[in-house]
C-alpha cells in the first residue's frame, strides 16, 4: 500500500523523510485538480508563496521527539488558523497578504509534538459556507466526484485527507464545518466540546461556537491528535481546565471549579477506546427524519442502527422538540457574533487596504466593500440588524433563549440514553453550483447546528455509500466532555464494519 | 413568512457596519435579508417566557490568568510590518479630521 493511503498509526514505523516526500509528491500530483490547499510546501519551494521565510527545509523527527505519535507526520491546517511565517488568508481576499507573526495554540502544540505543517487547507472564505464554493481562491471539489462539492467550510481539509495528500488536517467547526465535509468526503471529523481545544489564533467567526478539531482517516487517529491538541490555554479564557493534571493530588481545588460538571472533565481520550458497547443506549431523535432527509442517507443510517444493535446496543427513540428552531436561532447568534468579529478588518493593522480613499472613514467603507465577498457582507448586515437597537430583544435575545431550550432538550435526552445517533447531513455531497440561494445552503447544516448551539462533542464517521458511490456519514453526539465515549462508540463501529464491501472503496483522482 | 426590508434600512445597516455597497448590492441584500429574516421569524412560535438567555453551550466562569507580561514568538517589528502602511515603526492612517 502506498504511504499516502496510510493512517497516522500505520505511519509510525515508516521513515519520516519518505513519508513527507510521498505527501509532497501526492500534493503536486492532485492539487491541479483538487485545489485543497491555498498555500502549500511545493508552492513555497517554487517561490510562489507569499512567505517571508519560506521554510522548505523541514526538520524531520524520526526519534528525537519520538514521544508523540505525531512526530514527523505531515499535517494540513485549515486556513483560518494562524501559522507563524506561513500565509494565513481565511480563504478571503481581505487577508491575501497576511503572514501571522505567531502560531495558534493548536499549531504550537502540534509543532511541539514534532508535526510537520505542509500547508494551509482551502475553506469557504472566513469559514462562511457549507461547500467551499465560497472560497476567494476557488472551490475544492469532492475527490469522489469532481463535479460535486467537498462540503464546508473545512472542505479543503476533508478533501486533502480523503485524497491522500495528508494523513490528517485540523479544521474548525462552528455549525458543522468539520463534520459535514468529513461526511461528504468519507473521512472522520471530530468537533470537540466547546472549550476543549483552544481557540487562540483562530480567525474568529462565532466565538461562542467555534471549535478546532481533527479530520482524520480513522477514529484512532482522531484520538492521537486530540491527545496533543486538547487542554487548557491561558490565552483562551473559555478553555476547560484539566483538574487532574494542573492540580497535584491533595491540592485544594478552587471552589468555583469543584462543580459536578468540572469533575467530569476527563482529558484521557484513549482509555475507553476498545470498551464493549453491549447494553449501550443509543438515542435516535425522531425530529431528524422530517428535515429534508434523502432516502439514500436514511437507508445508510438504518443500516448503521442495525450494526449497532448487532453489537448489543439498544436503540431508543428520543425527542429533541426544539430541533426545527435550532437553525433559525443559530443564524441569528452566529451572524451577530460574525458581524462583531469581522469589525476588526479595517485596513489599518493588517490585510487589505483600499487605495484612493479621502480620509479614514472613507477608507473603512472602501476597504470593507472591496475586501469582503458577498456572503461575509450578507452575514455582517444580518448580524448588524439583529444586534441593532430596536431589534436586539426580538432577534438576538429571543435566539439566545431558544438556544437554552435546544441545550435542555439534549440534557433531558441524556437522562435516558448514553449517546445520540443521527445522519451527519441530510444529503450526500451536492453538485457544484446547485445551491444558489442562502437559505437552501444553510439547510445543509440542519443536523449539525443544534449540537454546536449546545456546545456538545460530536463525531462524524463514514457509514456507507449512496447508490452512485458518494460517501455518507453518521454523527455520534455525546454529553459535554464525553469525547472518550463517542470515540469509543465510533471506533467499535469502525472495527465492526471493517470487512464490509464499501470499506474497500477509494476515491480515484 | 415574507418580510420586507426597505432600501433605507439596508443603507442604514451598511453605514453602521462601515461597509460600502453598490446600488445592485443594496437591492440584493434587501431580498436576502428579507428571506433570511422571514425564515428566522419562526422563532416567535417558541414560548420563551421564563427562559434565561444562554450565551454559550458551556456555562462556566472564564479561567483568568495572572496579569503578567509574556513574550510571544513575533517581534514588534514583525507586527508593524503587517500593517498596509507603516513608517519608522509606526502604523500610518489616513487623516481623521479635515
């Protein structure tokens, strides 16, 4: 088997210089068709990247930092995550020339573990979108069918992993942006609990929703990445403190951290991986079957339920009554936060600045008119509307209240079940250009958005294919902080189905 | 439910958000905002009396760190050099007053 088809686990015993060179060759080979990167190492060495210090001589760690399984393994980083001395555009023209002077915490942790950052994955501009069609640098098509989208917004990440350009990528998920492209491209995507992985160094979209996480070939690989990137960070006040590591035994835990919730935080993702799931209670929300679900997706979902039952799990119908309102609440909250976060792009401190403006205020208007694309402007306008005086209570406050009801639906469900299983997206990958109006594009996230509002961890794993050979994913949703549980359930499913015919399918590109 | 957004409303929002828009764009956002807000109206079907708003999916206090100076990887010169216009270590902006 070629090096580029292997998992992080399988690459452990290989020569890391050969692994890197295989990846770079694969990038050169497929990028003209796939366009999953905005910036990558072969471009840099050809002098075509806008980098200050093109670092084409990678330090390869075969043994020196051999403690981490990520040492010497190449990785792609979604282009909304800052990388020191490597151009970071958010796939937006506004940041075409931006070279961050620092690494995001996730990137810093990966580099400290010896990971090799080979490039920046394409995405929808500012992570605004569900198809990667909204990138200012062109669409990333789906490796399984180049006429279709890779999903979004982390479409470049998912497509690059599926096509064997990189063994894994770091994406970000605000309303489904890791899980939906992972499902469309037939790979694994984990959105951690909000606050589990630091947001420091992310180009922010919705700050109460954004979560960085891994996109990998297997569940075990996702665990290896989480073991490196998760954990508290002084530079992100919303990260969750690891009581079991940062406090020595016997040390007094500050009273405000001694809640039941905080005690449940567990930073060990590997320990339950192989646990038997006999007797596991899987909840299936009945509301998810009205929301434009395609038959071929429903079919694969039913098959996955049968597999879980065969493994001894119990499938229980549950109700999440506010599901149909989650997407509306999300579009109010997310656009409000987006309009605020995009306020910083003023053409003064970094990025694009319009020419020929007569004074400072004129320069703001021109910079933001020329620098922002259509979807960013739409979200800024909508967010400004819902936050503006006179509409704040009717829209933003109302949505924040509905958010609590969505969250409480999940908490009630977890009194009866251990995990919740749903399709990841209502359809397989759709055709490029198919979704022309904004609301129909927003509906692609209908199954992933409620989870984001509630801050829960969820993983999308491949579960089968449509009759025309498009990958279909299912989403396993866990209670807060219970990544170990959903990783266990996902891993057992992966092992159980390892011999099935569809597992042998590979994208041809 | 169809909502109407006037041209003046779009212009007012664009002014608040400091985004210049062309006439075509104004027309387009009138329609797009009306469509999306029309969809969002369905929130009014939900009874939210006595429901506290929720700001994030995890309700916990922020973890504060000690307020001390720490070094980052980048240098001040690197930071300044990212500004579109800069001179002698200062960021240049257009005039604020006439």
